[in-house]
C-alpha cells in the first residue's frame, strides 16, 4: 500500500509539473508586479509562471512561500485586509 501511495503521489507531482510547464507562459517577477500595479481590482487576470527564488527563500514550505507571495502582491496592489 505504501508503494502504491508513493507511486500515485509521484504521478500527481509529475502531472502537476507538466501542467504548469505547458499551460502558463513564464514572466519575470518585475514584469508581474508592474502588471499588478497597473491593474484595477477587477482587471486582474494573470496566469503565468514566475520565479520567486530571489524574493522568497526556497527552503520554506509551499504554504509559507504562497503566503509570502500573497503579502508581496497585496503590497504592490495596495490591498489591506482588516
């Protein structure tokens, strides 16, 4: 059962990586933030792959990296949650 679970996880990870590579174009982080700063709240519709390794340490968990990116996006767009 453990081997089956590992095989399924490996397959999911490979499928996810393949989807990300094929579906979304790559965009530099500076261009990404420039587009966000120009967009209004209802105009944001970006589906790109960006390299955040210069801004967010890669040794953090996925959740921590996602939270860090969300904070940066909020800051660029001037979004403040109360």
